[in-house]
C-alpha cells in the first residue's frame, strides 16, 4: 500500500522551514511602485514630453510666458476634452463640436458687436444656443435611435453652414474688453503691482496644501479599512514631486501676468465634472452604459435620458469653447473651429479613454490635451512645419489607442 500524503503541520513548518516562504517586503514594495507607475502612465508621459521639449528648445518651453501661453492657447481644447471624454465613456462620439463652436462664436459676434448687447447677455445667449444644439442632436441620438456618429457628422455640416450664414462669409470684431477677458484676461495685481504676483503664489500654496490633506486623508481611510496602500516612502516622494510641479507652475504664472481667466474656468469645470463623474448617480450611469448598455438597461438605468443630457452638456461646452476661442482672437471668423473635434477626441483617447467605452477620466482627458498642447508648442518653437506636426500627433494618437488595445487583450478583455 502506498504511503498516504503527508500534510505539513505547524510544528513541521516551524521546524523544517516554510512551505510558502514569506514574501520579500522589498520585492512587494517595488511591485507596488511599478504598478502605481503603470496606473499613472499618462501623467508620466506628460512629464517625459515636457522634459524632452525643454531640452530640445533649450529651456524656452518652460519660460513663464510660454507656460502661460500653453494654458491660454489650449484652453478651448481642454474644455471640449471634458465633454468629449464623457461622450466617449458612454460609447458615443461627437464630430460636430468644432462646427458648433464656430456657429456659437458667430452668434456671439452678432449679439455683442452688431446688436450691441451687454457682453454678459451675449455670453448667456450663446451658451443657451449651444444647449439647444445639444437638445437637437440628443433628440435624434437618444429618442430616434440614430447613431451618434451619423447625427454629429450631419451636425458638423449643418452648423458649419449656419456659421457661414450668420457671418455672411465675413469676420466680426472687435469685442468688448470684458468679453475678450474670457480668452486673454488675467487675474493679477489685486494687491498692487509686484514683480511676482502674490495672489498667484497664494493660490498655488493653497492648491499644494489641499493636495497634501486630500492624499493623507485618502491614505488613512484606505489603511483604516484594511485596504492596500503604497509604501510610505513612495507616498512621500509622489507628494513632493507633484507639489514641486504645482509650485513651479504657480511661480511661472506669477512671474508673467498672473492667473489666466481661462485657467480659472478650466479649474471650475475640472472640479465640477470630476465630482459628477466620480460621486454622482449620473456619472455612475455613464460608466455603466459604456461598459455594457444592455446590462445597464436591464438594471433600470434610463439610458436614453442619460444619452440626451450628455449631448446637451456637450453642446453647452462646445459653446463655451467657441466663446473662449473667439475672445482670444477678438474675432469671429468662418475658419473658427477647424479641427477642434479631432483635437478633443485625440485628447480623450491619449488620456486613457477606451475605444469601446466604459473607461476614461476627466483628469486623463485634461492631461491628454496638455500633451497635445506641449507637442504643438514645442514643435512650433523648434520650427517644425505643420505637416510634420500632424504626422507626429497622428502617431501619438495611434500609439495611445494601440496601448489601450494591448492592455485589454492582456487583461482578457475585448
């Protein structure tokens, strides 16, 4: 008779060695750090692109004036990216945002310049028009059932044509100073004229304090409920690096003209939409619909209503982007909005949104938009032609989507 299988006892393990040797703490920490780096790959990519072009441009990229210009020049794309990533998460696409931005910019020119309405009333009316555009497109998508690709492709043609009709194939300008502040204004010199604006430095300091408090509270909460937390040394290193980046950014803005009004608008949008996507029922429904629409319907989610309001929101943000762009140029023209939809879609996908939907973040879209902005700015400083800039941005987008597909296959997804 064969001997029975001997199951090791506690005594035998203590005497003769462990069956499963204890894991090496150093290896665990390294694995945690590598995993964390993988989750924040898009942020690391932004740092790498900034460092690369800072070297290639002999530091011109990181000069205070250029950093301020990066925010002002790309503000409208970042606004569009916020709405676009929400649409993509739900499994849709919007090809009309550039035309809608041009149409709304043209309407604002009629309101503020030709009709002489107060600047604030012109802005409100223009945002209302953007919302109505969203109602129009949302109706066809949500309640008639026409795919968003077709509806927004038609919208791209319709609203580009309407923009030309409103403008009469001519430019409209110039706009009131308060209106222009949306795209070119700065919040500065509130405490007097200083070489380094103290208000901007103060806001930067508050941002660092808020970051540290939020991260510490999150870490303590995870530890309290027995969840996995990163090694304390890595936690501190991350906080120091991010705080240093915020401090450098704030100092650069303070050294130039202060806080751009465009940045204030973006900060409010990022805060509000971050809360919407992460802490509200509506946000969870968007992710659920993108993950599996049929399952979301079976669970009681009113998918048509969510789709409708998504496109109302996208129309409003496209209108806001059009206002910012028109204010920056101080001109409403027929060529406004060209290529905006491609930039916004690229920002969302580079920022980690999945092609199939269900995955993406507001922060990722913003970082994706910043990567595009740095690429544009850096290559322009280097004197690279627009044709090669398009090639580089196309390759970056292709690689970002390929990386998403690779990760899905590796994890067993579709």
